[in-house]
C-alpha cells in the first residue's frame, strides 16, 4: 500500500493506464480483481478503487464488507481500510468500524500492518478530536513501530491546535524518548522540547 510512512511500490502498467486521464478507470473490473487469487492483484485493485471510486458507488459497500470480514486476510483488510480512507465516503460508519477493529486486534502481531493503516484511514476520515485522541493513545503504545510513529504525528497535530490535550499524551510521548527505534526517540524528544518551549 502506498503511504507517506511506508511506501510499497507495486504499481502496475494497467493501473497507470487506467489513471492517466485518457482511459476511464474500470471500477467493475477492480471489484472483480478484489477476489483474484494473486494478493498483489487484490492489493492493486484496492489501491485503484481508493484512487478512483467516489461516493455512492457499490465498491464502498464491498470494501466495508471486506474490512469487517474475518474470512479476508489481514493484508486485504488493511488494503480495504487504506482505500476507504482515500474515498472518504460513509466516514462515520467506517471510523466506528476501524476503531473497534484497532481495539480488537491490539495485541496481535500479525495485525500490525492493519492497525497502522486503520489509524491512517481514521486520520483522513475525521477531525473529531475525541476520536483522534483515542487513536493516538492506541498508536503511541502499540507494539509496531510504524503505529507508534503514526501516534506521534497524530498527537503532534492535536497538540498544535488543542494544547489542553497535553495531559492525554505527554506521559506516553515521554516514554517513547527511550523507544528501541532511534527515529521514534528523536521524534518524541522534539515533541516534548517543542511543547515545553511553546512551539
């Protein structure tokens, strides 16, 4: 899945052709490809739907079903979360589902990728501070380093616009100053120093 934090470069010539503005994307074909035996084809289909699907298309319900289905692989469910975060349709429903799944899969190592992309999707789908505080807290204490980094970015955004949420985050951020990942230690240190200076 292509993200700012962890790019996975799996673009295909078919997707590039579909997105070139000359050939309209074939959403029905992408829906079919979601059930392809090849996981990379399924991933590309989800990415393409996230890039090109709009409100009210049946693909939204299909992606929501895949997101919730335990019969799908966690990677396919992560792809659905990524796509829904880009489409931004039925945001309230999707955010509620993602929050529940983050909590249910919190301690599962095989769900690290899913939690990361679920948090990223929620960040795209809502500006509700109460929701983002919950997501940031989950991420800041997550076993996966990418989730912890995402938590720092969300916490930074919230602290910049609502200093009163400091009590929710600062102990968790300060704990990450001794994280095993150097990048996280440095990011946490900058946040703590910046907040103390009022930056």
